[in-house]
C-alpha cells in the first residue's frame, strides 16, 4: 500500500523561510568587544537574500562550495542562511588551523568563493593564490586589500550586498543535496570533509528543538559561543533561526571578561560551551561574583565534563549543565545527559557527568574488535559506533576502502566507552588514548576526571608511556591550582577509593598548562612529542609496588 | 556535490526501538472506570513484539492493513507499535461511526485482519461477513463469540500473544511506505482514507517534542483523551512513546467524573482534549472544586477554543491552554497558539484564542477562488491551504481528478480564515459554513464564539438560512445556561461592540442541546435538516432594520 503523503523535501530553505516569516522581530546581536549591535531577523533575512543574488551575480555555479573564514558574526550567519538556500554549499573553515592546512582543505573541497573577515584575511591571504578553484574573495569589514592573482575578484561584503536585489525564489532542491561542509580537525592524518545534506541539517535542527535535547524555542536568547566553523556551532545558527530565538554572536571576543560583559548586558537563556569556557567563568566568579542566572541551561561538551564542574556551576549560579557528546561526523548532536526519571538518591549529577543518552534519531552501540555488539550493562567497554539520519557515512572524495563504516552500516567513532542498561553512554577514551597495562585497559579520561577532582588540582592530562614491565603505564601531566604543590603520594592516595590499584599512575609530570588543539581538546600528540623528546620533567612515585 | 550523510530511513521502527531501549521503566496506565493498572514500556514492547509474530503467524501478508476497532487501551497501543513496525499498516476505525460506514471503509481499505474490543464487537459483528478481504478477527477481552463466516478465524488477543515469541528483527522498510490509515469523518460525501507514511509519522512525532509545540518529554505523564481512532490521538501514542512519557489510557471512560478520578490519581502533566471535555470539567469544578494543577499544559482543538474557555481554565487551575488546529489530513498537528514574544498589553489570551502559528515543517497560506495567494495582514479572508512533510497529497484509491491539491501542490482544507503579519492563523469557518449575506461573508465561527461569550449563554451554533432579501442570513441556535432565558434583543445588543450590524443574526432558535458529530463538532448537517423539516422554533427579532 502506498502512502498518500505529499512529497515535501526537508531543506534549509524551510529553515530560512520559517525564521523570516514568523519571527521577523527576533534579534541577531553582534558584539565588538565593548558594545552590542542589533539587527532583526527580518533585516537579516533580507540581507541574506541579497547575498544570495550577489553570489549568483558574480557567477557562482549551483552546487559548488563557498568557503567562510570568519568568527561568529552577523555576516557569517547571513552566509549560513543564504549559501545553502540558493543551492550552493557552505564550507566553514577553521580559523585556528595553520594556513598550510587551510590550503589543503580549500583545494580538496575545490572552493569557488571565499567569504572572510577583514581581520582574518592576513592569515589566509598568502595561500589563496595556491587555490586554483577559487574565483572570488568577499571581505567582511574594511575595504579589501589587493591579493596577488585576485585582481577584479576582490569584493567588499557590504558593497556586494548593497548592489544586489533580494533573491525572492529559491531553486528547487533534492533533500539529499549537499548543504554544508565541515572538515574534521584531523588530529590524526589529513583533515576529512563531512558533507551535510539539506535533510540532515533540517532533521538536526528539528531534533534540537525537542524538550529533552536543547529545547530551543522562540523564548530563547542563545549566546553562541562555539565557533560557527566548528560543527556548525552545534547546529545552533540553524536551530535558533528555525525556532526564532535571539542569536547573540560574540565575534572573536571569547575571553571570560568579554563573555561576562555580554551575559550581563544581554541576559542569554542558553549557551553551549566547552568545559574550558565554564572553568574560565568560574574562575572569574571566584574573583568577583557573576550573575549567570539568566541561563535556563548550559550545554557543555567537546571534552568530558566532570561531575565537579557540573556541581560548581550549579552551586555558583543555580544552572543545570547538560553534557553532550558528538562529533563533526554527527552534525554534532548525538547523546545528551538529561537525568532519567530513575534518578537515584545520589541525585542528578552522576547522570549529568555521563555523556548522555541518544537524542531521537540517533543510535549508539558498543562492539568488540570484530564489530560484534557487546552487552549494554554499564560494565563492558567497547568501540562506540553510530547510526542516524545526520551521521556521515563517509568523507568527501574519499575512496570507498577508506570508509569508516562497518559492513552493517555503522560509523566507527574511534572512541571507546560503555553503555548502561538505561542507554546512557560513557565515553571513556579515544581508542588511541587507551592505556593497555599488563593486558588491562586503563581509561585516560577516567583518570583525568579523577585527578582533576582532587584538592589543589586545576587540570590533568593522562597518556600512555612505555613501561618495561607492564608494556604501557599512565603518565599524568598535572596543572596545580595557584599555591598548591604537586605531591604524587597524596594524589595517589586520593585516587585509591575510585580506582583499582593498577590504574593509578606512578609517573607524574608537573606543568604550567596543558596544550590544546584548535577545538579545545587536550593535545596529547604534542604531549607525547614533548615526552619523547625528553622535554618533560617526570616524577616517579616510589615506595610502593603495583600489587599493593 | 553529494552529501556524505548515511541513508537512514525515518520509520516507526525507530520510535518503537527508542521507547523500548531507553525508557523501559516508563508506564502504560489503563483504567477500568474504577482502578488503574500499570504495565512498563519494557513489558508493553515485549507484548507488541509477540503480537507482531502472532499476526505474521496467522498469515498476514506484508504491507496489508490491519484494522482496529478499540478504545484507548494498552492492547490498542500494542497494535500501534507492532503493526507498522512489522511492515503492515495500522487502520484505526472510528467506533462512533454507524456500522454501515464501517463496512464501506473496511471494504474500501481492504482490511485483512481486525483487532476489536470485546465490548465493541456486537456493534461491528453484523457487517463483518460483508467484508470479503477480512481474514481474521482478534478480540481483546472476553473470549470471542463465533461470528458467521469466521469459523477458525476468531482469536483471543491474549491467547494469540501468549503463544507467540517476540519478533526480534524488523523487516527493512522504505520510509515512504504506508504505516497507518485514518479515514476522514466524512461530514460531506463518503469517508476518505488518509495514508500516513513511516516518514510522516516519525517527523510528526519528532516535531511534537519541540519546546514550542507539545514539548512532549520523558518527564511527561500524558492523559490520552483524544480517541486513538481519531487522527492517531493527535499523534501522542507515537510521540509519547518516542519521548518515554507515561501514557495514561482512559478506555471508554471519558465522562468528567471518570476523568476527574483519573486525574486525581495519576497526576498527568499533559492532556489534549476537545473544548467540550474542558467545558465538562469546568462544570464539574463549579460543583465541587477539582485540582487540575498537575497539568503543565492542556492542548485543545477539534473545534474553536474560545478566549473565555481559555481564561476560565487559567482562572480555575492556573493551567495554560494551547490551542491547535489540524486535520486528519495533517497527522494532525498543524498550527498551535503559543503567544509570540510580541504579546501586547492585552496579554496572552488573544493569541491563545487564535488557531496558532505553523509548527516547524508546516506551511499555511490563504488564497482566493483562483488559488492566488492573498495578503497575510490579519484582514484578508481566504481559503486555507497547506503544505508539509506530514500533509496528505491525496486519498486512498482516489482518482487523480478527485485530488484536493492545487496545481502548485498545496492541499485545499475546505476551511476559510485569515493569517496575520506574525503568521498566526485564524480559522473563521468551514467554507461551506460561511454565510454569504448581501455579497458579504459572515463567519459562523466568529458569531458562535461571540454569542457563547455573552452572559447566560452556554453554547451556540450558527448556520445560513435562506433570506428573501439578503440571499442568506445567519440563524443562531442557542443553548442557555440553567436559569437563563433567551432574549434575542439582549443578545443582539451584546454583539454590537464586536460585530458589524449586518453580521448580527435576527433569527434565533432556543435549544436544549446542540447535536455533535462523532468527533465532537457541531453537527450542522443535522441542524440544517431540522430547520428544513420545520422542526425548529425560530424567533425573529424585529423592531430594527439591518442598516441601523
């Protein structure tokens, strides 16, 4: 029997049109580090329609990628709206990557045009002449300076828009057409392109409005802290526009002093942020009390969010932290840590400290080395694999044999974890960050959380180093809080309640800071290199045996 | 450029599996009129998997319809879950229809099996032998009595389940495959079958979780008042299961005394109900105060929800009513009346008294007689047309020329209304219920609301009668509250502030009650027949001229 339902493709055009039609008075707020500037959704939509016509007028072919190299700004949002709706593909470049990687990525994607913040142009200008596909450079802000090889192809964003009429009719699309590209940050190997479809962006945005996910609504004022070049800022430019939320865009002003100012002035209700941002805000709060009470929720992720961080945010401002785990490959919303109805006497924090449960549409499993599913009992640890309508099944221009899909169509995440009987996922490690000691796995993430929760510790990164007896042992790189001293015996003693003896590190390295990747994760590659080069002072705690 | 996203079909299997896997401890509560009985989602899912195997075992071919003729019960929910997931099609029959219409509908759909409540079997048994496609009858409750022509094909639901193993693997489906059928109630012409797809059911369920729609979540306890044979009970069996809400099923016990008991005992957080149910509860409350404070929201629709009803519910229990307008053709969620951010000094009620704004995914427009779009200025009145991924584009076994689609793919609703600048829809009438008086349209729904808000009036139905001078004039059939008397001059005076003179009825008919259709709407067909047959006492208010 055939359904009688309409064939109605899911697309970013539906997102564009709904925000424009129903929520013309919602606001896009930008921040120059001192004051804010506001533009309505109606005006933003009109400008985006002008941008679409302008890009068509300079000869952008349909279906081709337009790169952006921008902070979170109104013009970047206009590109988010205009580029996919007009049938082109939005390619957000990570401004924190070295220019050499940007060159590789732009050539790999064959970008046809580039929209770039004037302040960021110097960083990228030198490599643009090495991108043969690139036809046009559109500069937001100051009048563009000439770049060799781009005579007559440099445009000032505002001039371009001012000369264009709004595009009034969108082209007809197929919902599986490409809408946007984001490259993985590439901590191993070359960066790889994930290509979102109109369908996947729409479904991700709709799912982001669910009461048990981000619950994004017309009443929200979203402080958009995650960069719009990183997994679509957790999808919030699209979900917030679809819902008619106010969108508060901090530009490059992500230092806590700036955020504090912006929060006080704009009273946002929702923010997504990596734990580092929350730590920064808590530190500022310790100095001079902040009022973050306008937030109904703070979503955090990108790296593990510890129970102590969740409790400190709750104690400081009465705000619940919802942890999430996702990837560029998952658009990125995947699992979220809402406490279940079955919350026990320990309260909500233990649940919030897990990665969470799959949002509607997502499927997660753990498997052994042969892709055979493992029990979901909260004990078995295995490789995490994913399926869902906004999960990538491959990478741009990737040979089929490089696919990270299993034979039965699940994505290998490269992460390792457990799933409990209620479906809560705990991500214990990147597979490559696991420590195999005497035949047993030790989770570096578990150790990092455990050490960070000890008195006097600011943060800790753990990785495997070679050990003559155990093959591998954990090395803990520890940053102590101001005035505290690293005493390995005391830290070891503090870990005994929570960790098996064999898991507790005997190798300790004090550090002033822990290097991070461009997306804010511990940069263990750099740490390993430091260790291998002998550039790390390691204290070995003796006076015990591993078997004690 | 091709997207790299997985091809992951949207289906009711995803709904089934999520509720089962993540929310095994959520509850399905049934009510026998006195006490409640609880079964977990885990147990319900197991029984549904057994039902799937049992239906396969009795020889149900894939893709064929299985009819249900049931109240809102756990077994009905099990059929909702099992039938589409196993690749068959759930066909919910309206138990309030005459047997003759049921016979027509079952033959039109070519139902292969029937699941029926034992108490309802006598009503339907006589026509079953006239349904040649029907192979099996499964009876819920008492042991089935023999029916002529069904020897060996009558099954007791519990026996059937007890003998079957749970179906562990679902068949592979295409997302546009049929999942469920619901026939329109057919106030004009023959009933027509709307066939929902797996995709449309999934999208409707996901959209029902959005914060600005029903916001259905794991924290909810849904009192499922709308019959599951009527537009899938507003989709709540699926959306509630997807979200892990507790589902409270009142069976046939919808009288306010029963509902009051159930609400007191189960403390539901969400209910959808037609205005009649709310009126009944308010009337009970006037006698002996009820506590409905457990509701976070009551969704109401099916017929227009007046401002006064919304205010009385808020005053009585502090609960917000969210009005909705939808149709069997729209799954049914279409527009919902959340007040906008721009709520003015008049407060929220004027917004809640409108039909509402389109939920994400839905598109609404008004057009003239030639399908040309009209201005959305809150003034122009036109024919309402719809598009969206869960809107029907036709009817089962319908000839293309009978389609209600426009040339550009919009569904003609048969309703008439306005759309304002913020996108709020007001449904003023069924096109056939409009009154054309002296060349001007008069909205019968506007008049009904206006009259019902006058002191002493319980409810009012308005329809067109022939008039020698004006072609048509409105006749108001009015039920007065106990002790109040119908004084046409007083009612006319009360309407003057809100209505143009030509809109105010001069024809008035007192009545003890207003007949309603099987889905609770005013049955104007019956009223017109009463009037045509001279069976209505009509008072004509004189002493004025229409031009005064």
